[in-house]
């Protein structure tokens, strides 16, 4: 492994850690602009995390060690995921481990620990949030796997870096199957990251919460880690989307340091567009009732399977 | 993966979008949106026919494309919209069987029709033979749309969507039917639409609603 590859790997994780809160801030700012509100500072998520790290943690008496452990596991899973997603370059040392199915597994670990921790205290809202999150998770996961299978069929591999490489190397063509799966992926992204049609990240009403309800008992550094992990998850999902559908701009293969330097502005540009797009989607859609969420996820699954079938039939 | 020419790629994309629109119709509750989707499907069919005509140089396909545009994109949806307004059912939405279930049935249908079309497609010599599976799927999905609806209006929309599928199937298997048959079918659809329009008013006169459920009982006083 060359030094450039390790540098890519290091920079990628660093970029994920640093840019994730900024991306979240950007999405929130775009949303505020689109809704004719004054936008909060782009750096607000950083301030929030810093403030939380300086506070003293309060933990419920009934909490088990699992409750304390969960934020570190969730955060760790997200950082590990960021390490295997080819956001800046595809010539990663972790390349052989960057299997897309393993990635889905990493997200599942984070979800399981988060739900267990939410149930651990035994409050009503925590349990409610955990159950809802599990329901959405188990509906979103098959859709996400289907999306990945379509991309894998197109490039005959389940390794994300290789999928991204194949798409860049191939001559530019119209892939209806990829277009369908892109729609499915966007829907999964919205559902998994507790964005608007499924969950409202800005809500203060406990009865409608999903993601927030699980964090109600957390405070200080634990909450900071959880929120940072949530931002990382959004960032990771965006980067998976880039790797699957718009890998252009990332440095391909084991190229020199020049391509790596160019890949950062490319990533930033892609993130800016994705954030705007996400904010637009959230602004034009209304939050669904919880019982309509399965319909939403079924539609995502349908899109993904349709992409698969269209690929099998038309070969495109 | 071999490189396919760009116009064929576009045709494939059209076919894929047709299939998607069929699914959208399957899941749509509102009648006005259903009619709009039908118009969109007609528009996609028009684009596909134009592309195919341009690609194969068969002039009669231009005529059928024009027919598609006039009839399926403009006339029939307009007629349906007028009917909806006259019957005052704009805000009608009908309860479907649960949407995820219908979608799954739809997906199984698509797999079935792809399997069904595979051996037939191998016999055809056209460049678009792969889309035959999609055409069969559109027909069967329209069928399901008709089966799961109870309002007369949505059943008619399903019927028209089925005609779209048949047309697309003929196009992809043999580059379109003979001109005379196409004109005959177009006339049939138009007349059927007009007759059904009269029917709607009669049904509503009789039962005060367009729910075909009422037709199932033999006597009025029950």
C-alpha cells in the first residue's frame, strides 16, 4: 500500500468527522431559506456539540452499563463506516473490507445499540422511539440492500470502491435501472436519517418523535456523541449515494496526490448540491403519519426491485 | 457490458418509465391524478413511437405517433377531465387494498410477465424486443388496477392504460400493427370512451354514485 492510499484513508475519515456537522448545518440553513426563515449559522451543530462536551453528564439511576456504552459503539460504527465509503478516493487500504453488505451491517449495529439503549432506561418515550425506529429500519434495510444489488449487478462486485470505479471507467450511458434505484436510495436516506416525510428532526412533540425520542435520556458528552453520530450517518449516506450514482470527481484507483487534492472540492460541491436537494425535498413534502411510513418504505422497495427487474430485462 | 446506441438507450428508458407510471397508477388514490398519469403514459408512448419511427425509418409509425398524441395525450384525458368535472367527482378518492400489498402483487406480476415474454421476445427480430416484457407487465398491471378499483371512472382509466400496454407491445414486437388495425383500435377506444361517458351518467342517475358495487345487487330494495 502506498503512502498516498493511507493519506486518502486518513483524510477521508478526517473529512467525514469535520464535514458531517457542517453538512447538517448546511441542510438546516437551506431548509430555513426555502421556508422564508432566517437561517441559523452554518456552524451551529459544532457549537452544539462543543457545548455538550463541556457539560456534566446526568445518567438515570436505572441505567445499565449498556446505556453508557451505546454512544461510543454508535459513534464508532459510524466512523468505521466513513472509513470504508470511498468519498474522496477509491484506492483505500480498507478496500477489501469495503463491502456494501458489511456496510449495511455496520449501520444495523448502530441501530440495534441505539434502540437497546433507548429501551434500557424503561421510559415510555424511549421504548416508543426504539420500536418505531426498528420498524422503519426493518423496512428500509431490504430497500437499501436492493439498491446495492442493482449497482452490484451493473459492475459485478459488492465492493463500493470497485462499483464507483466501474461506473467512471464505463462509457457514459443512460441507466434507467440506476435512475430508479437512485430514487429508492433517496427515500431510504430520508427514512434512515429521520428526515421529514418519516420523522421531523426539529420536532418538540414527543408523540411524533422517532429518532429524538430515543435520545431523550442522554445528556452531555453522550448526547454530543449521539448527535455527532447522527450527522455522520447523514454524511455517510450522502457519500454512499455519491459512490453509487455520481462517483465522478473522486480520485480513481491509486493515483497521485494531485487527484486527491482535486477530490476535496469535488466532494464539497457534491455535498452542497445534495444538501440543497435534501432541503428542497423536505420542504415540499409533509410528514407522514407513522402508519403511512410502511407505505413510503414499500414504495422505496418497489423502486429498487423495479430497477433490478428493468436491469435484468433491458440490460441497462 | 456491450455498448448500446444512444437512441436505443432512450427507448429503453421510455419503456422503464412506462412501467413506473403503471405502478404509480396502481398506487394512486385520487381520480384526477390517475387521469394525469394516464396522459403522461400516453406522452411516454408518443415519445417512444417517435424514437422508434426515427430509428427504423418506418413512416407509418409517425402516423401512429400522431394518433397517440392526438388521442391518448390530448383527447381522452381532456374528455375524462370534463367528465370528472361534470360528474363532480374531482375530490373522489377510493380506499385501495393496502398499498404495500398491492405493490408486492404488482412486482410478482412484473416478474411473471418478464418470464412470459422471454421466449416470445427471442422469436422477434426487432431491436426493441426486450421491451416486450415491459409491455406485458403494463397490460397486467392495468388489469390489476381495474380489479382493485370499485369506481367506474378509475376502471375506465385502467382500461385505457391496458390499451396503452397493448399498443406498446405491438410496437416492440413487430414495429406496430398494420395501419388499418391501428385506426380501428383508435376509433374503438374513442367510441368506447364516449359510450362509457354516457354510462357514467346513467349509473349515477340510478345509484347516486359511481360505485360499481351497487350493480352487484339484483333488486333495488335491499
